[in-house]
C-alpha cells in the first residue's frame, strides 16, 4: 500500500475545489500536480460571484491558511438580499449587520487567483485535458490526456466538475437535465450606464419570480451585474426555436414575450444586457450518488455530487477538498485516506442533495422563500417590505 507522502497525487481540475485540495496537501508536505484543460489561468472569464460560508467554504480557507486574504478581497455588503414580485414591488429585504461575515461574496476569478498564487510554481499543468483513465483499481493508474501524453498516478482526484472525465472510473452515473435552464446576461459599468438597475439590485442580490419564470441579479466587483434568467425549458430550447446563442436579438424577442407582464424596470434586467446571453442548462446527478470506494480514485465537488445551483456547490467542493487533503495527510496509506474522506463526504453530500432535489423548480416560485431555512442563511437584520 502506498503512503500518501510517497504517492504520485494528481488532481484533475483547477477550480476552487481542486486548487484548495492542492494547497492544503502542499501545506502538509505532500506532493501534488493539478491538470486543467484550459490553456492558461486567464483563458476565459471565470464566472460570477460566490458566497463562501463560515461553516464550510471558510473552514477550508482556514485550513489553506488563506482566510485573512479572503476577507481582504471579499465584499460583506454582497450579503444583502432583495426579493421582488413580478410587479417590481419589494417583498423582502435582508441587510447584513455591521461586521457580519457569515457568507461574504468574492468573484470566482479573484478566488481562483488567490488559490493559484498560494501554490508552488509549476503545480498546475495548463492545457492538459484528461481523456480517460486506465489501469487496475489497485494502481498504478494511467492518465491519458488529449494531447497524447500519459502520466502514471497512485491517486487520481476528480475535481473536474459536472461532466467529469474521472467519474467513470468509479461510477456509471451521468448528470440529467433538471428541466430548468438559466440564461445569463451581463451588465458593465452599471453606475454610469445602468444606474437605475444598479439601484434596483443594490450591493448584493435581487430575485423575482412569477411561478413560471424568474430572475436572479447579483452584483459583482468591478461595477458589474450578472443576471440569471430562470425558465422551465428543455436543455436544447434555443436550437428548437431555430435560434443560436449568438442571435441576441432573436433571444431577446423571445424573452420580451415571455416576461411581457413583468414590471418595466425588471424587464430591463432581462433585455438591456451588454453583449450576448450565455446559455446555462441546469444539470444534476441522481440522488443519492454513491460508489464503492476505490483505492486509487476519488471525487470531490460537482464531480461527486452535482446539485442545483442554490448556494452550496462551491462551499461543499472546498469542504470536500479540505477533508480529503487532511484525511490523506493523516493516513498511513492512500486507500485509508480515501476511505476516511468518503465516510464523511458521501453521507454529507447525500443529505444535502436530498434537501435540494428538485430545488431548481423552487427558483420559479412566486411564494416568498423561507429564508430562515435556506442553506447558508443566517438570521440578522432582515425585514419584510
């Protein structure tokens, strides 16, 4: 049996989960290599803002020795939440108390840069897209990359997201469409170009729904707002309507028709976006998703437990990463570390996945959410309008 300190550990995926795992492994003296399909850290926009919770994501950052740096970058004011109805009336308003740090926001790109900067030079191998894994369960495993290269590994950690190339080594499960899709819209330089929308959304987030469709608007750093239009449509709805994602005006016409009865200020969040829309069908893994423990392969984050995007995904991924890294650092063999980690992670993720199953539909509800029971929500200076 291979000791973690002698093991060739390879993480697939340089997202928050994979990088957090690598950082904590290195802090405990273990050697690790991270592989990512992107050609470099700046290859694409990393997406919107994330709220890291005190009871999971922040715990992982503490183990990574990066919590103070996170707080320096984060936006506590981003915890503010507003709920409106389709007529544009404010129905709920949560304002964080002074000094509240339960779940401050940070842009995904800022979080990734923080984690990347904490790793030893050369830890991440960019432009290394995994094609498949071969080799016996007892190891060593062979990693086959799209560029034709191969690497031998004693432990493969799948942190490569929804459509993981590592997952098939331990599970036959594949994500299914939830019946709900997001359409993302971007707004830039909002204080100057979209001041009314900036005022509507505020420093945090604002949501609205009418029972059939919804939207969620979120302030990002750099004077940006991202809006997610939430609709009950097939995953391929754009092509089924004879459109392409580049046909901004065609998609906008569909949305104006669907949201025709909404208040004018809310419709501007739907149609006044800068640039094209981004199609984001929402997928989830079957519940529960478990597997027989493998001595050389394990999963974390969305690769292990893809759920609807209800504010827990990145937090669970980072907590997984921390738990796995610590289990390996304290284990005599790789197999023992994996088993210790999965004995904690799988029950936790199953419980959360059951709680969120079908939750994407709830984003369309016109009833005021029970924010007191929302994952990660802490009562504070909340008030109904």
